[in-house]
C-alpha cells in the first residue's frame, strides 16, 4: 500500500495546486507502482499535505520554498526504472502545483522509502507484498 507525503511551506502552492496536489501525487504513485486503477487501490494510496508555518523552512542560502516528497512503498514494488519515473513525474507535478518552471526542479526532493516485507500492517494484520501482487492481479482481471 503506497503512501505519499508532501511537505511545503505555507503559501508555496497555487490555490488550484493546493486543491489538487494530493490526488495528483497519489495517482502518480499508483501509476509508477503499477497498481490497477480501481476504487480499492485508489482508496489505499494515502496522500498527506504538510504545510509548514512561515519561517519553518529555509536553506543556508535563502528562504525560497523547497518541497519534500516522501514516498513509502513495500520493498520490491518499484524497479529502478519505476523509481526514476516516479521521481521525475512527482517533481513535475509539484512544480506545476507551485506554479514553477522546470528550471526550479532542484527545489523538489523526492525520497523513496521502501518498507521491508513483514513490517507494514493494515486492518490489524501484517500486509505482505506478495499478497498485494495477488490482490492487484485479481483486481486487474475484474477491471
């Protein structure tokens, strides 16, 4: 089950970007994870928007907004190619939501956290990657 969290300074996103960014990033994550586009899997792709108070983010150089995208997926869910695609598309999605050009891409960091098998639980049970693959195959057949 994928999870994505975007941390931004308050006011760094456009009004429209703030409305759509969570669903947009969750969709990007599901696509690169290869999950079926079903109600069940969309409902399991949790997305968080964390807005930092004014002055809570900066660098040694300036106070221009920076964007941190943290992605948590089961270990083995993303090949190197899929990770690269996810990082690229998440970056362009955040830049668009902030009204920034691709020239500002270094202001977006994407960290991919792979959760070791057997260390993710949901609904009171341990969720294993093999079970998710089986579930996804069943959902694709129903689609």
